[in-house]
């Protein structure tokens, strides 16, 4: 009996940890610590005590919470103080800071989908894969001290999402199946802190859409109503809006003014967002001369296991420079304490040389995308060419013809792996055999293969410079294909033009990254390199071309996966089925996986992951601290 009771207690504790984690002791203890800079403001009467600034049950950060234990085995309670210096090259856009400050409604360790728990919401419940009940943290406050309640949820849903001036098309995120054609959600406010979202059909993937999908933040469903109502015609009469409209050059377009004053998670590194209420660990407080200064949010809702309000670090300063090269120059001169977004493997020797002098260290983590893939357009307008590339044997032959070891060694310096989503062995003999079988057995005088109509089979691979590895990878692929008799040519293309030409079905092939962790369909329908098939699905069959049965399977898998609850056994089974489908049909040809991503951190900084995705480190920045 004692063993049974002990087991029951352990199970109960684990369940509590999963749903709330912050309910263990602090609700009763009510003793918290705060940063010295905030304690001074409290002492001066300029800020309420920390106990009044935190929710009743704050989010508790400890080992394995933000980063899996295997990736950060030596997590520790940190120390207050210090500034993170970083840099960016685009005006009003500091990508590293964006991710550091991005707070979704739900979260899971290491940007994953296993073990999803409440983040801004305290807890949630799912019934029938379509009824979601959420409870906000009682006492949670916006950065200006105003309480966060379900009025903010109601306002966002009824007055923003359902207002056709502000939201002409109701977002796919809040429709069944994450589809613009799916039925929309319905909202029910249960009390001041509890709300329910209901869909008419199963949509268990809604959890992922509140956790990680497309780097979602809370702003899609939770906006500061007390602040934004002053710019909304429903709450502020036109005579009061007139001066504000005129100041911005508008007449009566109040919705344009509203959009100017509302800042989504993607827009909160913009200078004009200063003063906008938020729930992030740091707040943009000053932007002048290209220097963007952020300070800790006094009302941030997370604490560590010792009751210390997070973040540990007081400030972030991001300096705008001319280009990515200048960003990296600041690393080498010791003017950067953290950088992920603009680093490059090719610069690792320079980083290592500068470590001691610049006071930094280089941490090699995983990229959240597969760095390079060959997209062969399966709906290209030439019917003979299409028939050839549409044969899966051709795509397998191309994959077998690519010498990935050479690419990994010469371009990725050994810091990459063979892909598991396609057959990745290097076998020229087998590649030649398959090419002969698909009707390319004849060759011209130069040794290049001929199509069944007697013309030389050629493939133009176009490539942008979105990342430094893409063009060199494209160059090696063309050489590997020539070795099996395929006349391949590489052409550099402007990234913006590349997107337009691909969407218009004008390109034969391209080299680009793939399989982004933030886009769940990237291994299935998002991997199908066929613009006309995608257009057919996106227009309900009114445009484009109907895909064959093997390709339709990708969209079917996506539908079923989005219906299942994210992280469940059913979801995981469907995920594995999608990977197997990818490996069987090669909708695109992955070149490498698990490419290492150099992350620059101060040599004094603690709670830095040793492994896992580099971008996950950004998401855990509230637990960074300076050890010395």
C-alpha cells in the first residue's frame, strides 16, 4: 500500500510539473528576489514590490525546462547584472533579439513539440482534439503594469480578428487544419482568466500553432486591449481619433492608424514600438544613431527555481552596422557578447583565433534548417523533361550521383551529416543504371545523355546568395551530375526574383535550404517541388494541375497530422510516416542535414547549451547570465 501511495504521489508531481511547473511552491512561499536595478526603483517608490509584479503562479525555469537536459546538463541558478552586446545589419530588424524576446502562449524544451506546457497561459486542456480550454496566469501584467485578462483575448478575437477592416482574411492559424479553407475557431470567455477555443472538427495541431509554427508569438491571439482601444473606432469616437489620424496623414482610415500602433512579435525590434506594452523579458527603450537599447521588463512572468525573477541580464544593446561582414568584424574586435544569426562556418577559424583577445567562445550547435537541397521542378512546362524528372528513378539517380562526402568536407568542413530523408549513398554505377532505365540511355558526341525526342537532356540549376554555402554546393552538384552524363548548368539569381520565378513555374531547378523546424509541413507537402500542384491545392482545384496519387499523399498526411494532438503518439506516428514518404519519393533531394551553426557567446556567459538547435539558445536567453 505504501508503495502504491508513493507511486501515486510521484505521478501527481510529474503531472503538475508538465502542466504548470510553477505551481510547486511559490504560490505558497510568495518570496521572490529581483535584480538590484529594480530593487532601487522599488526603494524609491517608482515600482511596486516584486511580489506584486509577478503572477500568482509564475513560470518556473529550471533544469530541462527551456533547453532539454541532454543539451544543457549543467544548468544553474544565475547571477544578476550585465549587458549583452550584439549587432545587426538591417534597420529596425535585430533577428537575434527578436528570437530572444519571442514568447508564445505555449512552449516546449528546445523549440520542440514534445512536452508542450503553458508559457504565457498557465495551463490548458484538450478534448476531442478540437476543444481547447486555456487558463491565463492570474496576476500576469503587461510591461506597463496593467493586468492581463481574458478581455485582451476577447478584444483580439472579436475586435481585431473578426473586424474585416483590420483582418480582411481570417488567419489560417485559427482555422481547422491550419488551412485558409478550414472552418474558423469560436471563442468563449469563461471567466476573467479562462477562455475556450472550439473548432467544429479535430485540429489537435492547434497546440503546435501556439507553440512554434512559423515562430509564432502571443501577439496573434493576445493584444493589450487597454492600450489599443484608444485607436479603435469601437471604443474611441472619430472626433478623438481625428487629430491622431491627421498626424499620420490619414483622413478617416482608423484601421491604418490601428495597424501603426499595434506591434506583432515580428515588429517589436522597430524603433517606433518603444512604449508598446509587452510580455517579453526585455523592452526596447531607446533607439538612436543605429544603437538599440533594451532593458529588463520589471513585470516579466518567469522566475528560476530559487525565486529570482528573470531575466538575469539587465540590458541588451544591438548596434546596426553596414552589412553582415561588419557584424562579424565586431565579433573579431571583441564588441559582441552573443551572435547567431549572421555567423558562418567559413569564419570559424577567424572566430577561434579571436577567442582569447575578444573574450568569446565559439559553440557549434545545429541549424534549425537543412542547409541545402536540390529542388527539381516536377511541373516544369516542358512535357518531355517533366516526364523524365517525374520518374522517381531519375530523382534517386540524381541523389546517388551526388558526392555528399566531398560537399561535407569541402564546404561544411566536416560539420554536417548525410541526410536521412533521401537515399544518400554515393553510387555512380547505380545512378547510371537508373538513368538508362528512365529513357536516357543514349548519349551525344560529348557524352551527355539524350532525351527520348533526341534532344540533349539539360537541367538549369538557379541559386541565390541567401546563404554562403548555396552557390558552392550548386557548383559541386553540377559537376557531379556531369559525371553521370547530365548536362547541368548553374546560374546565380537574385533571391527576390528566385521566389517569383519559382512561383510562376519558370524554373527547372534550384538549390535552397529546406526542412525548417518552424514549418511543420516542410517534410511533406512543403517539400513537394511542384508549383502547379501547390497552386491546385491552394485554389481548390481552380488553378494549377492536379497532383498524382503519390504526391497527394503528402497533403493527406498533413491533414491527419494537423488533426492529431501535437506530440501525441498519433502525431508522432504520422510524422514518421511523412519521413518515410519523403525517403520513398524524394519530392526534393536533401544534400546535407545537421549542419553545425557557429554561435558566438561571451566566455563569461553561463547556461549556454552544449548541443541542440542554435536558435533554441536564443529562445532561452532569459536564463543566460555572466559567471564572472
